[in-house]
């Protein structure tokens, strides 16, 4: 049975590809879970329209992500921490702490999208990457200061 994929599926392929699978697999698994739909002439035309809409939506998301990235590049956050001897902090600065500091500045960023290359365990200035979009990464200057 020929099907058109609606979602990326590791075993079969990417969105919009036409795949050939066994009838039972299509009827019992792929179609009920809306992973794929039959490759009829009408569905092929609908697929082309769907691809146009997805591309338009993706371009809007990319533009919004680039705008957010330029705004984040201008921002620097300050994280106050308690320190011990030798200016070393207790624990480390986490992505959650940076996300909370960004929220105070008015940027709602998911802490899972903040990438800290090395654990921050000392006072200083650090550049932290924020993955705004799959193709857009912003750098936020983070100041770790004594509480």
C-alpha cells in the first residue's frame, strides 16, 4: 500500500515522502495514529498545499526566532551566588537559574534550551548559548557575582 507520511518517522522517512508498506501495517498502525494517509490523487494535491503552508509557517517562526535572538544578544543577566574560599561558589550555576534571570528581564526561555558548555563554578563573566530555534542560537552574557 502506498502512503504519504504526515510526520517524520524514523523507520520510514520524512514528512511528505511517499512510502510503500504492507497493508496491515498501514491499516493497523500508521493510519490510525495519523502518521500517514493513503496516497490518492486528491491526497497528493493536498500534500502540496500542506507543504506550502508548512514552509510559510516555518519562515515566520524563523523570522521571529531571529528577532528574539537579536534581542537576547543585547541582554546580560546577573546571577548572585554565595561564595566560599578562593572565590568558588557552592554548587554551580544552572540553566534554570539563568532562565529565571531572563524571565525577570522579560524573556520567557525554556531552561532546556540553554546550553552551558562547562559547569559554572566560579565568579566571572560567561557566555551562555540559548537555542532559540533549530537554526538560530543566541549568546547571553551572564555575570556571576557575589551575593
